[in-house]
C-alpha cells in the first residue's frame, strides 16, 4: 500500500522529486569537494558526516594509530561541518526555489570555479562561504586538511579506528545534548 501511495505522490509532484534530488546531489558534490560526505552510524538514525577520500593511499594498522586527542578533534570537526552543511542546504534550497520554483540546482564543486561561477550570484556567495567555512572549521579545531583526510581514509579500512571515532561522535553528541 505504501508503494502505491509513493508512486501516486511521484506522479503528482515529479518536479518536487527532481528538484529535491538535484539539490541533494548538488550539496553532496559540494561536500565531496570539501572532503565531507554523509554516512550513518551503525544502529543509529542520526546522520553523521564523514570525509571523502582524497588519495588512493592505504594505511597499515601502525599508520592508523591516531591519538585520542586527534580522534576528538576529528569528531568535533565532523559534527561542526555537519551543522554548517545542514544550514547551507536549507539556505540554498530556499534561494533556489525563490528564483526557479521546481527547477534543479546544478552541481556545486568547491575547487572547480566554473561550477560555482555559473550559479546565480546569491547562491554563489552561499557556496563559496560554505567552502571557506568548512576549511576554517578544520583549522579551528587544530587540524590540517591533510590530517583530517588521513583519519578519514584510515577509518574506512580500520574497523578499530572506525569504532573509536563512532564512540567519540556519540560521546560528543551526548555531551551536547546534556549541556542543552
């Protein structure tokens, strides 16, 4: 029954589905260019943002021995970038709907000026600010983009490291919840 309802909704509002899909694709591309991609913690409904692999390097277990401090900085950075991404997503969606109701947002790639330059001026400003702020967040947490990407690559192949990061993300999220 739910499939039939979904099919009817898609038939009634195809422009909304296309528009939302393209917006998601655009923000995903933007995030990938900043090195941030959405993932989910296992057994959790909360989205967590991870970083994209920037190079095809492999890490041994010895190379993936990051300190607890580095894991905390990494996890804090991931959470802060996710907060920024959610706000930017909404802002771009709102601006784009004002200009082209039912239209689609083209892909935004931070390090390709041509993809940003083709955007309407107000959306271009939002995209450039996002790219710059994400880099600042990484730096403000006493990390380099290189270290951030190294941890991201290593956690993809090292289960123990991935579990350490997930535990730290959960701890930080719980700490945020308790302080509110």
